[in-house]
C-alpha cells in the first residue's frame, strides 16, 4: 500500500529513482501477501481437489485483475476529464 500511495506524490519534477523504488515496494508487498493467502486457500482444499482449486483460483485472479484494471482506467479517465481543461476523451485534435 505504501508503494501505491507513493504515486500520489508524483509531479513534473519527480525523479526516475522515485519511479523505480515505488514499484519495487509494491512488488515486495504483493509478494509478501499473495503466497501466504494462496497457501491458506490451498490448505482448506483436499489433495484430490487441488487441480480444481488451482483452476478456480487462477480464474478468480484473472477476472478480478481484468475488472480492477477496467475500473482503474475508468477512474483515471474521469479524473483527467475533471482536471484537464478542454479534455475530450477519445477525440483527436
């Protein structure tokens, strides 16, 4: 969460080092939380049901990732439209 919050402080004079460290922190956080949660999920599944559990978990991750990306893109477009004068989404000047 700290790595993601770091992107709220980005400005025109933000250094490239800042853009390298913030995603690194995000990756550390994701790596530190995904594996324990997946291990906990697989611990509740019996051994013969593991292949089905793996497939279900993969589908949930991919669908949630796609929905999350779409929602983020919509929010970003709305924020740009609200804060950039004369912004017209999807049109070229």
